[in-house]
C-alpha cells in the first residue's frame, strides 16, 4: 500500500511539474533570443572599504561578496562627482555633470526640495535608450535629479517609479530645519505622492519588494531595473529584523526620539544598514534565479560617492572630496557565463561607461550627435586580449570647479592657482607622497590637460544647459 501510494504521489507530482518544466525550457530559449537584462544597485554614501570583498571587517556582506566571487571586482571605478545629484546625473546620461549643466543645484551643491533645476528633459538617459529598444524600465529608490513634475523619472524613460525624489533627510526633522524649512518628505508611486514622511525604517525593505515584483512581472521581456537605495546616507535606519543585533542601550535612545531624529546615535546602525542592503541584493538574485534570468542578466553593485559614515580605507578623503576616497567607489559586476568568475580589474572605469556599454549589449542606438564622456567597457569586463581602459584621462569636479585630473597612474590636484599636488596612484593609492616638486614637467603637462578640458566645458557647442522648470513649463 505504501509503495502504491508513493508511486501514485510521484506520478501526480511529475504530471503537475511537467508543464512547468516544459515552460521553463521554452522560457530559456525565449530569453536567449532577446537582449540582456540590466540591474543596477546603487547605494548612497558607501565607502571603498564598506564591503567584505573590498577588505572590510566592520560590516558583513555575504551576498555582495558572492557577486564579486562569481563576477568581477573593479578597484579603479569612479563616479563623476563626490556628491549625490551630479553623480546620479552622470550615471543616467554618460556625461560629466558640468557638460549637462547639473554639476550642482541652483542654491546648494545638490538638488533640494522645490529646486527649479533638474535633469533637462532633452537629455537622453539609459532608460530612454533601452526603452526605445523594447525594454521595461523601473526605478525603485532615490532619484535626486529634480522633484518638479517635468524632472521626475517617468519623464526620463522610466515606466515605473517607487521612491523618493531626493535624500530621505530632506524632511522637517533635519538638524538644520530652521534654516532649510523642508516640507514633509514625499514618497512617490509613479507621479503621485502616496505618503508623506514614510517610516524610513522600512525603506530598504519596501524598495526591495517593489524591485522583486518588477522582476516577476517583466520576466518575459528585457528590462532595466535601477535600485538606488537611500541608505547608508544619514540618518541611518533599518527594519526591525535588523535591529536584533543592536545593543539595548542604543535601541532605548532611538525609542525616545519623540518626533526628532538622533543622527549621532543612529550612526551606530551602520553595520546593520549595510547588512540590510546586502539582504536586498540576495533577494534580487533569488528573484532572477527563480525566474530563470540569472544567466541573462548583468548585475552591477556600486554607490554614488564616498562615505559620510563608513570607511574609504586605504583611500584619502570622503564624501565631497576629490581625493580618491570621495570618488573612487567599490563596484562589482556579475553576469553568469559572460563575465569570468573571480576576476579583479584595476583599469580606470566610470559610472558614465554604463550607458554606452548597455547600449552596445542591447544593440540600442545612441545618436551620433549626442556628446557623451562614457565609453563601451564590455571588452575590459570580458578581458578580451587584456583590453585596457578606454580613458586616457579622468577629471575630478566638485560642483563646477575642476579640481584634479588622472592620466594613467598620475593624478594632479590643482588646489589653487599656484598650489598643486602630484601623486603616483600606482605606488601611492592613499595620496600621501606629493611628487610635484620632483616632476615639474609632468605637473605642467597635466595642468595643460586640465586647462584644455575647462575650455571644452565652457564651449556651448560641447555642453548642454541645465533643466529649469520655470522655463520648461
């Protein structure tokens, strides 16, 4: 009787999963025939040393470390600005922020609430390029490229948006609220505000749930999924499940905030905030595998600039700085079967390179008259014939000011008109040994390169204007 019932159950189970198995085979075949998916996970203020695979011992990141083990770790990967808004503008457009008129906000170094500036609707974003190729596009997290309707993600090629128009500290609980007078923090679904001052403890979890849903719903078509987490930007928040390792003394203080936010105490939640982001990465990977998309999706994990709370070791500088710690960021890329496992690449690459690389892989068109600074780095990622960086130079801006340039292993800081610093990054990644006096010839050459680029950034034929809502509307 037992054997008979067992065989019967086995037969019923086999018949029940056969259609699913057949569908999976058909799905794999269909997936192979369409352009690849792209997932960009972009955190906020995470330092070069804030991942286990980059040497951290103050945080635990097993899921991100696994991405690195199964893909490539980029150790000379740069953002185009050491602050949020311009960095994100560069990622979206493939351009230095100054080229597109978004090196800062209208009043501050980043866009704040009700700023009349934002990403010009005439700009071409990754989402728009891929959407024209038939991609579904979604952003879940922090936008920070303008909060006026004309600047929202849905006006820049994204089909779906759930998240914040700017940083989660731009709210009435800011320590300098008397100066800023911020309105309640809006949470958007599409172009509609669905909440004000959402509970930041649940932001990472809610964003992750939306991203997983996006993958599930668009598994049968190519998609571009952008997940710009608001954390670990201050003030730090985590959901209750990640508070279990927090000392009772800290939890007690946080429970007594009473309509205030204790930024200083919340800094101690940094390991937990990173752990929840790492959990989120694990959930994204589970969703891709569950839908049979694991081998057909390029996954990128990186951040918008150097740390405010975490660690940039061994680099010098932090968020807001044009020293390496402000703009060289941790990055890993995984694409099973396409990018060899366990590679480490020290070639100079940037977030601006993602747009032309995605366009190449998706066989999408980038207009010839669209001047961009990024380059297709696919040959570098695959290690074809030891391919080198496509960049001869890289420029470090803070706002509209060009502060430094890297050319090969050499980096020149032009602090003032007659004050410079020169570093050999190959031998001195921490920028501690100034070589300017020993290499005056190289100093003059790099100054000349900076002057030439400054002239280019002042040429209206090679740059484009910032978006101004008051003029556009």
